[in-house]
């Protein structure tokens, strides 16, 4: 087994100290057998956990595979990712979730925790075999039709109730389908000017409002994917104040980018939910700091070139996120390390039930951690990304912070900013 | 510091009264060569050919009390050097009431140089009618023809080097009457 | 001069006026026996039409041919991601063929913007989705100026399905740039809430056609597609035409000098009655003729100089 001594590293912004990793765990003291890493100027965080990743395998291996997505995740400081169910075939059976889980283990770069579909084929008509996925080798706890909303209120109610049997959670893609038919971007001034069909904020807010009421009614856990509007924040704030068991995520891009970017008609900025206005961005940032929004999740959505190098209306929605998420969050929150660790590691690990992740780096804890250089700057070059796809909205942008090393159970997956395998 | 023009020479070739005299002379020549300007139409080439044509008509009227129809013929869309310059705004093409078919058209321009403008004017003329004959009147002929074209009426021949430029100013367009020769930068 | 004409918003007042003035010269040339000009000899104009629009394609074709450009008609109707070649691959083909200008009509908003990032030549938007149709706005402005002598200060009502109308968007932008005052009229479902903030702050909105008409110099009726009914934008064709259709009684509410415009094709009996469409106030036929002049002006100004 490998042993590392990270010298003079700041744990979550604290005074520099030495961190020893022995055989997968944080150890009390070095014994001279370790490989030494100079941690001067670096900060160590618990390994990041992403609740919302599209790995595209099986089905669209031209856009991403479990292995390439895992590598991108490790390079982004992640030690665990939750793989969304909208693959082809859809991850709506024990067989498919186990396949994804196994591919993740084989890649060995991050823990890949499959998410199961709520409904068969994401079609929104009939519950998938949620229990079979829960008791499979993949031990699925999060279920989501992400990409589609569970629009039928009765079906949503049943799903919320049903997963209580195995402490499951429904992660809802909140998008009222009738209000967003043909929608291309946020409905507002910019969509009117560009002649693109609008995706009104109310289509998200109405579903979240309905779902928190349903969750309250049946006493279930609800997780809201990629919250994007100020109005959604208000709905969540009220629900949490009432004690509803709801958690919510925001993506890095919704914390930074606005709908004005659509004016280029470059579909690299097309995403679902769409980029919103500057006042939505401000509300989301505030909600993240406050804890109304619990976590940052990437919604990493790789797409093949032909699905983005086309007309806006024909392009698939989504953007890459794993390799830039930490930098975006650092630029948005600043060096508030406790907050970053909470929103990007501890809380998502807790929501997903990933017990080995998001733990404090105390002696005896699993050595899932990432080492970051907050003072570094880098220019994003899509060609240098580990993801198989290139659809990052940050091409050519200078971002703060750099992931120097990532350890998964004490084994380095990234060293000196490069993937180990 | 020396001004950018310090190294260029600039010489007035025709002052205001010279220019008027030259226009008068062309008007007389036209009357003489066309037997009293019968069946004749003056077509100015924008920009400065248009006021020149009007002046010629006015002088002919003053001398002989004859009304010569005046019009303008824009040649921009017929130029062979469009792609060498930024896009040009179009000038006006206005043919006089009776048209030009069967008439003697006298094209009027300020400076005759390469002859390409006149070539374009002949093409343009061909598309708007069929004159019985076409003549050319210019205020200044500065030489350096690139095409087999010559003027029938020349106000003044000015020998120039190709690098020099001849600048005609007319009150109607520029606020004063003069012809200036500007030398090449050394 | 601008390189592309993708949006009427690309045009400032000086450029727009230059185009209209140039269109005036082109219109004068159209009256003579020899209509052809040698101006764009050796230049290639591609008409890339992903939507059926015979009238617009013919108008551009006539404009390009009168200027002696070589015209290639590339009809890619029915093309989409699933069938046929991608827009980008088509663009690279046109690029290899040395197209000096591509006139594109496409059902996807923003397709001309995408195209202009893939070809070196000029891109002219001949209608993209529900976005814009800038040459239609130019020919409309030209028609108004010819009929009424000016644009500055003119009061123009644009009536109908503004939400889905590329003609409306381009007209709002261009007319505002040229100093006209635009009032949008239609059912609230078809007038975007934030249209003034999005396009031009001076734009007014009214839901009552009758009250607007007495004050107008121009009333422009937009085509209303009957499939909007299925989407509940309005209850029925009958109710629509009662509230927002232009008939003789309504036309009499207009001032004596006011003109009636329609970009075509018309739904006679829906947004406009045949008597109005065929009346002496209607400029619908002139608009077609002016379309060729306006497009000649655009082609000349975009292609007639140094690239």
C-alpha cells in the first residue's frame, strides 16, 4: 500500500501542518516510509462529491465514458460522482445500474454511484423497479428522471412514498413540461430579442412548489436538481422553514453565467434549465451561502461535437462541469474553505449516503481528499480537458485555482495536476 | 514638428477667374463644334461633372440663348475597380426629359486621367439609350491614359507625373472654385 | 460598411439610410429597358433556403441577377439534424465553392449567426425562425418612405402575432433606428411582455386596434397562422378577425393619408379582408417590387467593395 506525507499543507485554510496518509486512511504520524509532497501554499479539502454527473455510458460513448468522465472528475478534485440515469439503455433496471457501477470500479478513479431512473425509460408513466436497483450491487439511493420532469403529480407522489422503504430520495428535474414545449432559453428580454422560445422561470418554480408540498404530505425526502431561479429559492426557503425534508443543488454555471450569452447563438451556452438573469444569479449565490441551496452539483453534460456545432434549436442542452466546478465555486465564494467543503463534499456525500466521503480529515478517516492551489490561475483550453467532449462554456477564460492532487482511499488519482492513470 | 504635408508641394493651376474662363471657352467650343448645340444633351458624371455640365448649359444659354438639356449619369455600378475600394455610395442618374435616343450626348467630367471612368460611362450610356453620337468634355486632361480614349473638349491640359494628384474644387460641391496640383511625397 | 446583414439591429441610422437611398437608385434603374448591371460580375451569391419561400428566393435571385452575380440556388428543405447534411458541413461546401455571399432562410432562429462563423463571405438573413427578416424591414421602410416622404416621426402600428414574427422584430428595430414610432397591437398572448425592453424602449403596446388606428400613418398587418389557435393563443379565427382583423370599417378609421401594409402571404379574411388588401391604400404589390430594389441595394453595399 502507498503512503504519503503532505508537508506544510493547510487543512481547510488552517495553519500549515503535515498530513499523513497510510494505507487508505489519515494517520497520526509519519514514519519515514512515505512519499513526500510539498504542500506549501496548498489547501486540502475532503474529496469533492458530485450529485449530478452524466457519464453517457452506456449509449453515447462518443461523448463520454465512465472512464473518461471519472478521469475528468478526479482532475476536478472529485472522489465520488453520482451518474445520472439517462443513458441508453436507461438506467432503470438493476442490470444497467450494476453495469455502470462496475465500470466505475474498473476505472478506479472516483467512486461512481449510479442514480436510478424513477420511471421506466424516463417516460414518466410507470415506476421503474426502484427496489431492485436499491438492493443491487450498486445500492442505488438516489432516483431521478433527470432530463425529464416527473410531471404526473400522482406518479411523483407514489415515487416519493415508495423509496422510503430503503431510505431513497427522489431528485427532481423541475420543469413543467407543458410550459416548456419547444423551449430554447430563459424566457425574458433576451429570448424575445433573439426569437428563441422561452423557458419561463415559473415552469421550474411551479414544480418545486408542488413537489415540496407532496414531500411534506407524505413525509418523504425530496432533492431538487439544478435550481436556477430566484423564485425557486423563495419556494425552497419557505419549505425549509416549515421543516420539509428538501435539499437542493445549484450548478456552477448557474452561479456565474447569464442568458445574455445566448446572443451569440452558440449552443455551448444552451443548457437545461437555461442560463437565467443576473438577478437570478445573485439570488442563487446568496441561497448557496445561506444554505437554502445545500450543494453545488455540476450537471456535467458532455456532448459530441455534432450536437453542439449546429443551429441553437437543434443542439442538445448541457455543458461540461467536472473539470471547472471547483474554480467557478472558488471565484464565486472566495476562499471560504469550510463553506466550499460543506457545499461540494460533506453535504452531497450525506444526501447520497456515501459514508466514506465528505468526512473530516481526522486521524482514522478514509483518505478521500483533494489538494488545491488557490493562488494558481489557468486558461481553459477545451483541447486539454480529460472529458471526451469539448463543450465547456469557459473556453479561453482565465479561472482561479488548480487541483494539484486527488486521493481516493489513500491512492493518488491525480498528482501534480495530472491524472495518474 | 513638421506637418505631414511638409514634404509635398501644392500648386494652384487654375484660380477662380481662370476656371470661369476655361468653362466659357468649352461652352464656345461646343457651340462651334455642334453647330449651335442642336440635338445635344449634356450629361455630367457625378460628383463634379454634374455642376460642370450645368455651368456649361448656363453659359451656352447666356451666349446664344439656347437651352441645352442637362442630366447626370452615375457610373458607379459600371466601374471596373469596385473591388479595390470600400463600397461607394451611388450618385444620381437623371436623364433629361426627352431622353438621349438619337441625340448627341456630351459627357462632362472634371478630370480625364486613365480613361476608365469614361469607359464605364460609355457602358452605362449603352444601357440607358442609344445616342446618335457621344462626345467628351473635361475641365482638365492630366494625361496617363490606360485606354484608347480622348476628350473632344479640354479646358486645360496639365502635364503631371502619375504620383501627383489633381484636385478640382467647385463652389457647388466644395465651396470654392479652383484646380490644384498636389505633388507626390518625397 | 457592415459585412453581414443578420439583424436589422446591425444597421445604424446612417447605414440604413444609405441602403434606402441606394434602393431608390436601384428602383430608378428598374424602370429602364436594360435592367441588368455589370456591378457584381464574377461574384457568387448562394441562396441557401431551408424553408420554402418562393417569393423571397425569387426576389433575392432577381436582385443578384440584375447585378450580374452568379446565383446558385441551394434548396435544403426538410433538412434537420436527423436528415441530410449539417449546416456546418453545408457551410464548408459553400466556402469551398467560393461563395461571396450566402442568403440564408432557415427555420431555426440564429442560423445566420452560426453560418457566419463558418464562412468567409457575407451572410444575409432572409428570415430565420421567429427571429428576424431584415431585408423585409428594409423594403417596408423603403415603401413607407416612398409613399409618405419620410420615416422620422411616422406612427406605425404593427398588428398581429408579434411573438412569432420575424418581420415584426426587424421592423421594430429598423423603424426605431430611423425615428419612427412603433405601436404593437394584438392579443396579449401574442405580444411578448418585455418586448419594449427587449427591442426598443420607445415601443408602445395596445390590445385595442380601434383606438389606435385614428392616429396612425401606417398600419402593418402580420400574417397570423391558424395553428396558433391549437396552442390557445386565441380562441378562433372568427374572434381574431373581429378583434384584430383589418376590414373596410376599420380602415376608414385611419387618417386619409395612411397606408396599409402586409409582408405576405396574406390570409385574406383572417387578418385582412380582400377589399382592404386590394384598396388604393394597400402597398402590398409595391412591397414586392421594392423588395428587389432593397435587396439589390443590400447586395451591392455588402459585395460591391473591397472584401
